[in-house]
């Protein structure tokens, strides 16, 4: 479980870095582009130090899916951060746990125990509770709100499933190459989105202003390091822990930590329904680990 715990810590670090970028009104898409570029450089160096670059079909196919998902999701993350805050945004993202969990059962033949199923159900129930009431979203919802959320969930779920599929169809020694290729694919997608950023981010700061201070670049660098480390630990954890266990635990723990950070750091407020979800998530994690 140590590998999964480290993945969760760095995944939450990435999530909170995105909130910092949005809260401080940095050029969010510049920060995201720096994030993926640095992650690609770090992952390439790691793969080189581990013996060079060696790609098989699963590495290329599932790395491409993972990389596209990483970069494309940043649009949805930004729009949700503006409307819903860090807690609700990353709760919505974690609803995608259903996709890789079901994939592990249907395609890879994983069969969790009865106790594990009970814990998983509690964790899955906790997620919509944690999303909270309608008032959690700031301002009126456009007709594109839920279609956009649904699309983001499908794309994110595909990325998580790609990590599991790589583990099942490739070999552990190619994990650095999978991580590297994922981020190499994410860079051109992130740069293309950066070029169109003024369509998404109102009042985008001038580039000269963004480069005049260390904040945007430092935040992007922190995001990039957290990003590459969390993916490396996820791939390693999936070698040991079944996806039907790993993905729900990752989801609930990340939800709890990001929700807590939103309350403590950014003073986001949640009602009793959300805290019922917190209780269900904690109970589910305890049962799964019994």
C-alpha cells in the first residue's frame, strides 16, 4: 500500500497546485504547459537512466491515451475550478473510478472479495454524496455544464484504464518508457491548448507579466514534478494491488485530502451531505483494507 499512498500524496499535490494557479490568477494554461513540458523532460531522463528507451505496442498505445487524457483534461479542470472550487472539481474527476474499476473486472478478470465489494460500494456511494448539493456550483449552470462534466469523466476514466491495461499487457521494466511516452504525447496537446487559452481563460495575463515573476513558472514546475512522480507510483502500485482495490482507494483518499485542503486553505464550505460522503469514504477504505 506504500506505493499507492505515495501516488495519492503526489496526485493531491498536483491537484492543489492547479488550485494555486487558478486562485492567484496566473496564466493557468501557461502553468499547465510548463507542467507537462517539465514532466516530459524528467520522465525522459528517468527512462534513460533506467537503461534507455524501449517501446512495445502497449507502451505506445496506452501511453498515447494517457498523455492525451492528461493534457485534454486541463480545460475541464480549469472551468470546474472557476465554478466549483478545488474540492468539488476533483471529486467530479474521481467519479471516473467506475470506468477503470469495471474495466479491471470485465477485461482483466479481477474478482474482489465480498468484504472488498462492500467497501467499494461505500466508496462509490461516497463520491456523489461528496459532490454535494446544487449550491456547491457557483452561479447558474449552462446547458453545457453536465455534458462537459460527463465528457471529462469519460476521458479521465480512459486514462486511468490505460495505466491498468499497460500493466496487464506489457512488462514492469517498460514502466519508465510508458511514463515518458505519456508525457511526450501530452506536450503538443498542452501547447495547442495554450495557443487557444484566451478562449477559455477570461482576462489572461500578458506573457511578459507571467514571466516577470517566479510564481507561474514555479507552480508549473511543482505540478510537473508531482505529475510525473504520481504516475510512476501508480504504475508501480498496479503491479501489486488489483485495480478493483487500487482505483477506489485512490479516489476516496484523494477526495478526502483535496476536500480537507479546500476547507482549510481556501475556506470552501460544505453541508451535511458532503460530510456524510466523507464518513462513507472513510468507512469504505477501512473495510477494503481489513
